[in-house]
C-alpha cells in the first residue's frame, strides 16, 4: 500500500500507489557486498563490524544457520529501518504486486500495514469478505487461525490470510474500546473489485463511490458521471464523491479521476533528491460535471491516491471536502527491478497538493469536519490508525500543518464515523466491472452523506459555533473557468 512506480530499464515512468499491504511485500533478500570505492564513500569500518558479527553468529549461535538466512535478516534490517514503505520484493512477490494492481486477486480484501509487530487494518475493500464480515479501519489483527502474529513478518501474515477460494480463515481482532477480542471467520474468495459504483440520491444529485483506484478507475468514473447525467435528463445539479475507506491504488487512475472534474490546474506534484523524482501532473479537462458543485467525503481510511484526488479538488476550489482528516500516506516508492527477478521498493519522493501542502503524515484536512457527538465516539475516531503513527515514518516539514476545518458538524449521538459498506452485494468472478452498477446508500443511517446532500441542495445544516449549534447554509465552491 505504498506509493510506487515501475521504472523502465534505466528510469522510472509507470506510477502506482496504495497504503499498507494487500500487495505482496517482503523484507528479505540476499546480496553481495563489494568493498570498492564509491562516489559517496563506503563505510568500511561499519562493513568490517558487520563481517565480524556475521562470523560470530555463524560460529557461535546455538543452532546452525545458513548464510542466506543471515544475509536476508541483515538486508531486512537495513531496508525496514528506512521507513514503513520501503521493502525488498522477491521475484514471486514482485510478480504478485504487478498482477494485483489489475483488480483481481485471491484473499479477503483487506488493506493492512505493520507497525511495531502489530498488524493494523487500514481499510476493508467494498464488496469483499472482509467488508461483509464487519472488519473495520483501526482493527488490530493479533491471531490468524489461532496463531499469534507477534514477530511474524508483514508479508508472512498476508500469505497466511491468502489461500484457495472457498476455504476459511479465522481472524482474532482487538478493536479499540472493546474489552474482549473479536473472532471473524471469513471465506476466501477471488477478489474482483468493482471500484466505481453510482446512484442518484435525489433529483439532479448524483453519488459516486470509489472503493480503490485500479487501472480502469478513471475511465469508469467518467462513464459513471455520464450515466448519472443521462438519469438527470442531461442536467446534473451536483455530485457527492465518496472516498471514505479508500486505501489508494494506482496513481495514474487517481490523476485521471481528478482530471474528470477539472478544466485546468495542478493536480499533484512530487519532490525528491534526484531530478527524475520531481514530477508534476496537471488537469487538461474537460470537466465532465460542467462546473456543477461537488462534495468529497473522506475519513481516516482515505489514503494515498484518494488523498491526491481530494487534495486536488480541494486546493483547486473545485469541491468541498467533508469528513475526518485522511490517513496521511504521501510518499512515492520507486520499484527498481533487480537481476534476480525481484525488486527493491524504495521511497524516493513526497507528494504535494496544488497549494504546496505535503500529504505525508499530515493528511487532507476537510473543509467541513464531521465530529462525533459524544466522548466515546470521539475516542474511537482518534484511535483510527494514521500514517504519522507508524514506526520510522517520514515527516515532511509543512507550513500547511496548521490548516483547520472551516466548519464543524456534530454527528448525532447514535451515529458512527465509519463509511457504510455501500457496495456489499456479491460480485461474480466473471462479472464485468461496469461503472454504472447501482448501489443504494442508506441515507437514514449514513449521517455524513445525508448532510452532504443537504448542503448540495442549499439547505441549512447544524454547524458548531462556540459550543452552540447554529443552522447554517454552507456556500458551495464555483468551478474555475465556469
């Protein structure tokens, strides 16, 4: 779930992003160290110490151990010490990563990341076994089929959850503010994610849910807008774009999705140490909504490509952003193929929104914050995993860190802050991923969505002001160039 790009033989060009690990990521490989002079200088003293430790362990450890195991462990330590998203990919894992970006893979449909030996859920993916079972963002997976995960690598835990479709796996989960562990028995399935679904919420008001960004998500989003416009008799008055619990995916699809709603303007740019790490992506239009107002829904499970889309639409004043601060995954991982068929996934740059704000560790701050009404719900919201909490996380200096929401809306006491699983109907393996597939959001239970609809309709909503609730009509942004 790291932001990544696949290079050409010499330089990288194809980009993709995500957040924790639904892709296969390993942290072990074998290398040969050459004690030759390097332009940056080789730390010969440290290499000598490493060689000494290697020989002592080889000769004195209680059990015989192979050279490969020791070298794997050494490289594991080197790469994992950098940041949570840099990793070594074995040939098998590299192939899996390339296959998984096309939207079809086996498993449970759950995005996870490792931190201090704990397996944390970033987000379940709509319509998958994990989402249907009730797995939530922020859950801690402590056992898989009764086996404790302490000390087990991130890749190994993912391998344990994968398996033959139709077989079962039991997850033991700790959920914040629940006294007892929860047990979920899930049936593995071929995961063919339909990333874009659409519905009409009210006359002239459309709704698009994007569960993750795959190669075809940009084109599917355009088709969804066109389908909604047909339903609105050629005049769509407004749109809600739901990116809650969207863990990211392919960068190009995120850029293409943002471009669907922009005539012009910067979408995102990157900055790194090397010249080819600095990139800019700009919109060229046309705006398929023709300037109709938009609201983007996000929460703590919105990450990576979802944050890039949100940041572009917010900074270019194309949409109001509503919900909670996003995850904060704003680093680029370049995937560098190796001669053994594997690859090194290395963090090489950071993402910045059009206003120059770093996404890394900061996330996107909504224009309209949806705040839980009682202390317990606020505590649950605060406990959701953020990129800034990961061990060894990169922190970008950012003058935008003091940005605050313009409005705050309090959830009713009985409401939750999590996104509903709006696309939970089963998906057949051979079903086409049609962008116009209908979903039926539950406005009665989904309070943020209901209030977003009210804002688009020009109705007053309950805004918190100095400890009091004041019914307020929140102005909608006007599209640039309209």
